[in-house]
C-alpha cells in the first residue's frame, strides 16, 4: 500500500516537473519573435545613414535571418499551443467518455478556429517578400566607411 502511494506521488511529481519544463520552453518561444523583431528594427534604423552602418551583404544577410526568425518562431509557438490543445482535448474525451471537438458549423467559425495560422501565412508571405526586396533593390555602397 505504501509503495503504491509512493509510485503515485512519484508519477505526479514527474508530471509536474514535465509541465514546468514545457512552460519554460513555451516562455522562451514567446519571447523569440519579439527579440528578432527588435533586432531587425535596430538594424534597419542603423542602415538609414550609410556613414553610421553601411548596408553590406553581411548586414542584408543578418537582416534577412532576423526577419525570417519571426514567422518561424511564431509557427513553433502556434504548433506547441496546438499540441497542448490536442492533449487537453484527449484528456477531456477520456474524462467525460464522449468526443469533444470544436464547433465547425459554418465558414466563419472555421476561420475563427484557424485564424492564427492564416495570419501567420500572411506574415510569412510579406516577410519573404521583404527579404526578396532587400536583396533585389538594395543600393550598393558608393563610398567607403569613414569616421
């Protein structure tokens, strides 16, 4: 009897620790798009003046990477949230004994359920377009960097 309680407590403790670990990872994922956006903004502002920070191929590369990190990290965040929702749905199904699903009765409800992925696709499209424009229409450096 005592051994069974210890195993049950041990299993609960493992689940709690796993939950804390997942929350820590999820918190890091929440911060990543903000960090990338701020870093990209700083690079853009710094390149307004060629004397301050010339727009070299390396700077364009850094800017492209930082811009592409934003939708990729948002995708990972949405995917993690979707996984949590699916696990909660499975747990509710086991708990209640009946199927639990989100309502998909009409087109607008379907859009509402999947809006975050639709917005992410739009953000990804515009990010790729901006990266393309950075490489296609950037002006080469006309004079060397001097202080």
